[in-house]
C-alpha cells in the first residue's frame, strides 16, 4: 500500500496532536462548599425566596431560600 507523502504527514500530525492532548491528564475543578443554617429572624411560613434572602442578608448570609415541607427559610453562605 503506497501512501502519498501528504497523507502520511496528515496522519502523523493527527497522531502527534492526539498524544499531546492525552498527556495533560484529568481536569480538576474546585467546588466551593456552601453552609446552610435556618434563619433565626424569619417568622411565619416561607413563601417567597426573595423575602427569605433579604432576612438572611441582615443576618450576615449571602443568600436564602424557602425549603422543605414545613416551608422554612434556610440561609446560605460559603464555608
């Protein structure tokens, strides 16, 4: 089987590119942990996330969401 020099060069180039990509290894991704705590100042049933988030921010948290069957306000911040 005769390979033309151009075809041989293309195959060789593809093999070299493929082998250099595999040597980089797996990609590591850092995921920030998020701590949660029930709000101490929110009163009543939690219906709107925005209301919960506002109360949580006054408590020093970055965000808040209504969660669970009992509709409680949970506050979140990076650990």
